[in-house]
């Protein structure tokens, strides 16, 4: 039996679940939102990382079902948080390229929002520039359809692609996430610092929000703060956790 075969049963079998990792605004010292990260509890193999099963899902078109499940589950959780009172935090969902390009993604997002009676601004979608590699005009047109729903569009893993800047020039994104490979070098590498500073300055010039991902130490956080970055995500602020733990953090004043 293959992973692909097992994955087919995972959605219906309730084996998928979402963890949430906080995004921190270091200026207000508050949680700015969370990113939903999928996990698969396989009945015999145990916990499987999305790094291992998302590529399999992408090859087999299963990504469409999984993606729809993820969107719906994140929106369901968002609704539950909103109903529990307090300021609802935006939830970010990762869209893989095939999910983004397949069928009517804006329609699926609209349905998920409507099913859970949510305003679009509470949902953030994380895309990578690879959605635009084959047909940039088509990607832009889909992005505008999504923006009409009021959702926030983020460019994930920024800086790791082949032509990040040219895509940044054209894609209507609201936010970019500086890839963690640049953050790791902040302390020791003048080149990493220069690149991170450049990206922060460029986004500011473009009026695009910027967040640093993979922040693992206080020293990295301080350095980013000096460079003008106020939103951060990474193990230093919190690991991906189950929803109940997000509620505990918030109750504790985060
Ligand atoms: O959570 P973790 O670091 O293990 O994620 C590994 C990879 O899987 C990352 O590239 C992340 O973007 C991706 N990923 C996590 N959750 C989802 C999801 O719900 N959908 C898609 N398409 N990718 C996801
Ligand atoms: O591709 P994307 O940026 O969506 O991937 C998010 C992945 O990064 C998740 O699998 C998450 O578990 C992982 N992650 C989150 N914070 C950190 C961190 O501080 N360090 C490392 N190495 N990985 C992280
Ligand atoms: Mn992401
Ligand atoms: Na990323």
C-alpha cells in the first residue's frame, strides 16, 4: 500500500488536523494572528509531516480535497474563536500551487467564508511565487478574484524562488514572509543582514506588510526589530500548537 492510497482515506477518516502557530507583533507584544499548519495522524505510521505528504497530494490531485478540507476546518475554527468572544485573530492558510490553479479557488474560498459566516479580512492565504511560474497573468487574475473577497494575500517563503523581485513587482500581494533561510544567518552573516534589510525596505516602499518567519532566538528578533520588522513568527515565539493552546495563550494576555 502506498502513501497515496492511505492519503485517500485520511480526509474521510478524520486523520488530518490543524495546528496553529502564532504570528507576533513585537511592537504591541500581542498575537497578530495564527498560521494553520496541517498534520496527518496515520493509523500505523504515526504523525506524518506535510513536507512528506503535501507533495504526494499535489501529484495526485488529492490536494484539491485536502485543500478544501483545510480551508473549511480553518474557517470552522475561526468561527468558533469569534463566537467565544474577544477580538478574532486572522487565520492564515497555506495554498499549494496546484490548489491555487485548480478549478475555481475563489469560489471555494467564498463558499468556506459563507458557510461559516466570516468576513474575508479574517482569512489570510499564503501563496508561493511558484503559482505564477507558468502563467503570471492567470495567477494575477485569480489573485484579484481572491482580493475581491477581502482576504489578505501573502507571498510565502519569499526570496527562495528564482525571480522573487520580478514577481513582487507584478503580483498583487498584501504581505510578504521573509523565508527562514535568511533569518538563520542574521547574527553571523553580513550578507543575510543586508538582504533582510533590503527586503524590509523594499516592502515598506511598496506599502506591503512584512513578516519574518523562522525566528528562533531573541537575538534574531532584536536584530529584525532594528531593521524595522515588527511582525515575526517562529519557535522563539511559539511552536505550532492545537487550538485549545492558542486559547490559553490568549487568555494569558498574548
Ligand atoms: O508545518 P511544517 O513546517 O511541517 O510544514 C512543512 C511544509 O508544509 C511547509 O512548506 C508548509 O507551508 C506546508 N504546509 C503546512 N500546512 C499546509 C497546508 O495546510 N496546506 C499546504 N498546501 N501546505 C501546508
Ligand atoms: O512554507 P511555510 O513557511 O508555510 O512553512 C512553515 C513551516 O515552518 C512549518 O512546518 C513550521 O512547523 C515550520 N517552522 C515554524 N517556525 C519555525 C522555526 O522557528 N524554525 C524552523 N526551523 N521551522 C519553523
Ligand atoms: Mn506558510
Ligand atoms: Na514559509
